[in-house]
């Protein structure tokens, strides 16, 4: 199936989406939210353009074996880095800022209308996991929240890596109450040195026992490998539990 780009005029950031050229309306749409992309050139040098070199979020969307899927890039990616109000803070310490979440929520809504969907499944890769969770906490039409190597507790993540705090960013940890009623599945690679299984388990442990998200640690996987290649298999494990 051929896909095409769609630039969504969300505010305050425009967003790049990719979706099938031929859209068939259906009740459920899965939206894949990209990771942080090329945010840093080195641990101390931010990039001038956060567009991902290998967009794993897009690879996951393209690998979904059935059902409607669309992809949503993050603010300032895909040629938007020099546009107003983009600036390095929005792909470094303010990557999960309220403005970022609002623009992404608008992008999700635009895709929902384009597909004439009633329900959404949000899938976030890496930092896109935080964005997807924060968007899900603000909506009432999300029937599934799925993350792949998702950064669900940014404060614990920066402490684990010895990094500076993401000042100006929101955290899914602050939205546990709002997310408790959303079915959730969080995949993490057993060999992931960026987002460890312990970080994801720590996020899940914040929920009441009866509403705790599912955490699936996949042996042999790391932060990049082998999510896209194995996504059809993982997707089939989720599908019976997600569709309303």
C-alpha cells in the first residue's frame, strides 16, 4: 500500500504525518507517534534538526499487519526545525512541554477526522511513548495505549542516565489517575540500555493493583532492534484485547 505525506497545520507547531494514499474509513485508527529523533549529536551537543535518521515509529506503522494506521512526527521534525516557534529547547529539555502535547493532540484529532474513526489506539516509540501517554490522558476516545521502548517516567530516566532534568516538560507520571482507565501495553527490550525494563516496570507500579498496565519485556531486543521486524507478531498478541 502506498503512503503519502500530510502536513497538519496544528498549533503552535505544524506536524508531518504519513498515511495511506487511499484512506478507508473504519471505527478504529492506530496512530504511531515518533521518538525524539536526532535530538542530540553527542551527550553535550544538541542537533540543529531533530528529524530522525531512521524513523522507527514510521517503520512500526508500516509494519502493522491489518487495520487502519497513520504516523505522526514530532514538533520541529521533517523540515520544521527553523520555523517559529521551534527551537532547540523543544527537542531537548522541553520535548514534552504543554505546547508539544497540545499540537500532537490536534494532530491526532485531524487524523481521526481524516479516517472517520470513533476510537483511537496510540502507539509511542521511545520519547513518543511519553507524548502518546500525555495525549491519551487528555482524551476519552483512546481504547489502547501502547509504547515501544517508551520513556514513561522522564524524571527517573534522567536520574538513571545522570542527565539534566527536562525542565519545562510534562511527565506521564503526573497523569496516572487519568490513565488508570485506559488499557495499556508497554513493550521494552531486555537488552535496552536507554529505556531499561526497570524504568517501565517502575511506571506501571504507580498504578493501583487492579489497573496496572501490562509490561512485556522482550528477550534479545534493545532500543532499536528488532521492533519493526517483529511488529506484526507483537501486534497480533495485542489485537484481540484492544478493539472495542
